[in-house]
C-alpha cells in the first residue's frame, strides 16, 4: 500500500484472499500450463519447457511457499 500511495493513489478498500482461493489460483496455474503442454507436445522450446515449468512451479508451491504467501486485492483511487 505504501508503494501505491507513494505513486499517487489512496487505498479505499482491501481484501485478502483466503487459503482456498490461493489454492484454486495455484492449481489453475499449474493445470492450465500442464494441459497446454499435453496439447502441444515438443519438440521446440515451449513444448519441451512447459511441462518442466509446471512441475517446477508445483513443487516450489507445495514444498516451499505454500501457506506462506497469499493475495491481497486493493481498490485504489488517484489522489490528484
């Protein structure tokens, strides 16, 4: 919020997403990339890298930052 206010915005509302919303976001991210990779198999940089990126992201989330990070949504209004 400090960065937004320093940039000329006032915070008029904030909402923190709950754990279920955070999990929905992560599984959607992982699943979307995995589905794309299965529909567009390699060779090529995207087809080869996408499955690994999805697995790496999943592992970082499940074994690393799960239950640590979250989302906040801010409604901002210009102050000028």
